[in-house]
C-alpha cells in the first residue's frame, strides 16, 4: 500500500510534527508529507525533502 493509502486508511497512525500537523515519511525516498486531519478530511500541505529547506511549507494552512 502506498503512503497516501495508509494515510487515507488510518491518518492518526503517523506522529505529530507540529501543532495539529502530522508527518509521514516516504519509504524509499528522503521525502515526507505534512498533513492535517479534521473531521472526515485529510489535507496534505506539502511534500518536502528531509534535508533541504526545513522551513518550506510550514506556514501553509
């Protein structure tokens, strides 16, 4: 199953990254997704590289 599929099935399984934002690492690449869960909605904010520009996407809502 893909990481997006895992998030869709059980979005609470990944740890919190920041206030209400969760982080899901991709398995084969040095990237991760930042997303938020609200009611029945999962909103992905950013797909970013683990080692480049750590502030990228943090201010997105």
